C-alpha cells in the first residue's frame, strides 16, 4: 500500500493493559478508541458502538473484544463486528506499533499533537 | 485358622465397598464391642465412594477426596483390613473363608457385600486394548490415561453411568460419542421429554449421540479402533467404555451353595439361606428386586447392622428410589414412577422449553408417587419426602408442580427438621455416610459457616444433595449460614457459581483474579464483563488489607468515579450527609454548574444534587472545585453505599421521636466508601409515619418512642419489596453496630449484583437474625471486620483524582488534525 501515511498517537505504555484511550480526530463527533489487549496487541476502532453509539473506549476489554458500557454489546477489536446474536459493525483503523510507539493510518492529511496537560 | 481374640464373636466381611462398610458402621454405632471384625477387599484401596468416580474422571475430585473410610478409621475402630486379596471360597461347614496367600479365616458371622460386575454385551472385540468398563478406580485410572494419549472415545450405554463417563472424558478433552440402544437417554429414570432435553443439552456441550444404536462389534486388531453398529454406522474410537449396566456378583455365593437367582437371595432380615451369612448391596436380590442406587442400599445396611447387633425386629422395607445425574451444570432428578400407570393416576407437568425447564409430578389418590425434574431440581428432595410420608397433597395440588416455596404459601405442611432432637449418630448424608455428630464437630472445630464449607470438609450433601435441607438446618442450629441450593454459574467463562467461587477464594487463599481463574479452571484467559467485576469485588471483600483493586476490571462508572450517560458524558453527585447541605455547598455547586456550562442540575431521590452532562475531561477540575467547598464523592456510581435518606426528626418535627437526621449522618459517616455486591441505600425515619420511606430501603431505621426499629431487605425498584423487621434497639450505638454487621454479612455472603432484597428473600430473615442479632459475638466480629475494611477505603476518590491520580483516564491519548 504505497503512499499510506501514518500518524503517531502515543506510546504503548500510555494505555493500560486490557484498557483503551481515545484519540480525537478532525471530526469531533467521531473519536477513535485505541485498545491494548492483555498480550499487548493494539487495535483502533471508531469509538461508537453500532448499537446506540456508546463509547467503546470505556468498556471492559476481554481477549480480543470489548464490552460496550451502555448495554453490554461485545465488539470484536480485529473486525469491528458485534458478537452474535447482536448484529452490527464499526469501522476499524489500521494500526502499527513500532518500538513501543503507536501509529494510526491517516485517512487524509493531518498532523498529531499532544493535548494540553489537564 | 485365626483364633478368636478376646472371646468375641468373629465377623468376617467380604467386600470393602459402600454397602458392606456402611453395614459395619451401622453395627459399630449400635454395638461397638460385640465382634472381632475382619474386612476383606479385592481392590487395593480403603472404602471409597463409588458414586463419585464420575467426578474423579471429570477431574472435579481426587481419589483421596472420595475415600469414605481412610485406613486410620479401620485402626481406630479395631477393624482388621485386608486389601487387594479376593476371597476364593467359603466353607460353610467349617465356617471359614479362603484367601489366596493368606490361608483360611474363621467366622461366626459372615457378611457378603461382593457388589456387582459390569455387564458386557455379547459382541466381538471386548478383549481389545482400549476397551474398559466403568466400575472401579482401576477403570478410572485407565480411562484417564487413555484420555491423555488418545482423542476419540465411544461410550456404549446412555444411562446414568454412561453419560457420566462421557461427560468426564469430554472434560478431559476427548471427542466423545455415546451409543445407546434405546431412543431416549436414561429411559429408566427419565421420561421421553426429559430424556430429549438432556440429549439436547449434552449435544450442545459437544457429545455426539447414536440413539437406537445396537453395537455389533468393536473393531480393531490388537487395540480398539472403532465401533460398528448393526445398521452399518461406524464410529472411530481409541477408547471404548462399556456402561450398559451391572449384574450382581454372586460367583462366590453360588459356589458356596447359597440360594441365588439373579442375585444372592435375602429375606427382610438381610439373611441369606444360611442363617450365619448376611448380604447387602448390589449383590443381593430381595423380593425379586436387585439394586444399583444408593438409597435402598443404605436402608439395607441399617437393617443388617441392627440385626448383627442383635436387634431381631429390624426389617428391610425398600424406600423410594431417586436419582440425580452428576454432570456439572446439568440438573436432572427423578424419583418413583416416571409416568401415570393407568387412568386413575394423574400427571401434572410444567414445560418451559426456552429456559430448559421441565417438571412432572405423578399423583395417585392425592399422593405423590413419582417425579421427573429437568433444569430446576431443587425441589426433588421435597417430592421424595412427600412420597415417603405419603402426604395428602390435595390442599396444595395446584401449586405442587411449582415447588415447595409456592406450595407452602398455599398451605402445604411446612416441614421443620428438629435438629435438637436428632441424635449425633444419625446419618445425615446417605451418599457419603456422614452423621450429624461429624457435621457438628467439623462446624465447631473449623468454624464453618456455609454449606459449601461443610461440603468441602465433611462431604455431607456433596453428592446427590438430597440431605441439603438437613445440613442447612444443622448449620443454622449451630449459627452457621443457611445457604442456597442452586448456585448458578457466574458467566460463560466458568461453571462455578458465585458462592463456590467466594468459598474457594477464602479456603484456598486465592488473592488475585488470575489466581482464581487458574485455580478454578476458567475457560477464557481474560474473563468477561460479568465475572471480572465480580471477582474484583470478591477479592476486595476477602482481602481488604492486601488486595490491589484492578481498575480494568471495574465497570466504567466505578473506574471513572462518575456515572456514564447515554451520550457518553458523565454525571456528578456530591455527598450530602444525611441529606443535609448548607449555603456554602449550594453556592459551590451553583458556581461549578455555571463555570463548566453543565446543562442539567437535578435533585435526586436520595436527597442530593446531580450535575448532568459533564465531559469526561472536565471531571477532575469539577471535583477539585467541589472539594474546595468540602464536598466529596457521593459514590452515586458505585456498587456500594449510596445515600442515607432522612427526615428532620425530633430536632424540628412535632411528631419526631428521635434525632433521625443526626443518626442518619452517623450511619453515613460509618458506611461511606464501602464496596458492596450491589448498590445499598439506607434511610432513617423519625417516627412511624416514615417520611424517609425507610421500609423500602436496603436498611431502614424507623424511630419510635421506645427506640429504633431496624428493618432490612427492602427495595423500591422494579420489584417492590417491603423490608423485614430485624430488631428493635434502644441506643444509637446499638443501631450502628447492627447496621455495620448486617452490611458486612451482606458483603461477605451475597452474590455479585444481588441486592439485599433478593438476598434476604433467598437466605431468609431468620438466618440474618440468627447471625446479626441472636449471635452477639458474631455481630461484633462482623462489625469489626466492616470497620477494618472501611479504614482501607475511606478516602475521597475525587480528591485523589483532582490532585492528578489516574490522569490518563481523563485525557485523550492524542488530538489529531
């Protein structure tokens, strides 16, 4: 995939194992959830449950899936698909981890900056 | 010839199994000095519980755990035990038995308990390596060894034993097929409907079934390679288990010239055709019946033991027979008749296919004569009791099929077990041979408080469960927990229920979530959103001083310390002690609402103020501002103490009898910050007008002129439940101690996400009263444990986070574009 651009969003150790953090993109209504599993795999999904738009980044991570905090739908992190019998899918964003740094595939030209310290 | 010692009569027992040894125990309790006893067993083991072999096969128990009488027991009781040495002959004239390598042993009385042999079908291939019966420890060892080397097993026989064997092998990782001659499973114990439900359940657990399957041949050259059925179907297998039934083992008796038919014939006095020779168990035939289940055999042992002790009145009357299947998570029970025998009989059935529940009760002349239960079996022992006592059920016939709880409300006689009147020697658990005395001793010596603990230590009620009510009654009698027959699985990650997991955490000192999953064989590496928060809570409750809370196993609200709303924003509810506030706090709330443009400000039902629509990243700043006015977290997001609602009480109200507001504040100061199985709401009302609605709270205090009524287990939610009255007290200090003790009991014993209302309904207010009110020492201990745990948790989580703790939680990882 020549020409794909990657954006660095942070270090692996900034996300707790079995946890997630949000990345805010250009579209404020479409934040991205970046997940880290128990075995340090990293996935990125649009942070909206296909059911009622719940923030998946707040869910409990289990294996390679997350349970949405609003109504308990379980979404697979690798495909973005809901676990049966529920039906639905969220978009996934390509991720790579290089020397402990997390990179997301860029949809279009944009740049990353750290948020101001709270 | 062995000479008799001490001039006692010599009793020789051939057979070291459950029937013979139970008879010896029955004899010893009645007449410990009468005989010089020698027990001869063919297997190289002390007496063990053959019924539990399926649990050994399934890896749920070890061989040691199923031993009933360890070798020490024989020594303590002066019984000589010879194992691994079968008796080869009986000389009835010389009154001796012959043992290979030992010689002859003389007897005055002889007891035969030679048991049964597995039936083998008349087919070629039985001699092949890899073909086993399922009868004794050696068979189980061989099956376990095979499961480690091989993948595929076929069990021939879809009865009780065959299905337990199949499940055990499945649990050991084999792919398992069951071949059954009939069209439905366990047809001797279950009707067709229940048999089909069972097959569906086991099928979904990955066991394949070949019903209407007649085995023609076991295929293979030296070792088993498969099974060929009469209709031409072939099933590949490296292990073939024969479990088509048993027949009495009467070779020795027949050779000695005793009267035999299918089994060794005995009369009502358990004597064979030779008056000096008695027999019990699976080897006998009584009134045309042979035996394979435990209840009638224990009855035989009782009669035979009494006869041997010199009681000539004891007579064997077959008791009702009942069966349950030992497959974890599959609940089957049957007793007596399976179906109406003729038009005079009635069948009452309840079938809920979606929940997998099926119940059938068979009536004759308004008496229960049989019952088949599937999926929900807690009432099985009750039906057996109604059968045994021939209770006229016409008064509560309409409720009968719904079970004991419904029927007793409709007027069924409430059976009380009189524990005080029960002699210590009385057998309580028939499966494992445990007396009341042994249970009491274990409860006292080891400080047991729950049914699970009693099961673990004594094995009482650990098998078929039909004595559970008695064991619970003994526990309650001694002040322990009356708990909970059904303990449903926590989630899809495990078959263990909440009670069993909590018990294991304490007894096996499991101190991390990973240790629990490891020790109890969790099926998933990470657990799930159901079990992780539960385990986190159980560990926190069990080890308050050392357990490190796992934030990633907390539901978002408890991890973030705010309530998530449907749009992903949060709500913030500061604590208002006893519902009291002041201008400074209200001003701070107003300022925060304006400063952060909080869209909604609302008064809650718990007498506090809710700020709704706060963005996650604003939370630490909002909390920091509230903290400055002295406001702290109200834990409105927690499975923990929420509010203590009060009315104004005697300080202002013309009807108030006590200072309800002040007491509410004291209670809240004691309880805030505690984690509990589910949320907990309290209220204190200043008089019986009850303006604080204390009688629909988890704990309520209703002040009266004479003091304070403490009420518990109420709920104003989906299912409204009025509290049960716990106790009337005269001082505030007593109220605080009782409230703390009740909360701690709930914290330690309820299931996760079980509110106090269903918990109190489940264990009964009598039990709670026993533990919290009647037993003052226990109350103080509970209260102390509560205060100790509180010392670990009472710090404001908002202040910590406003000062920078867990900062990653409240900041985006990055902002892009």
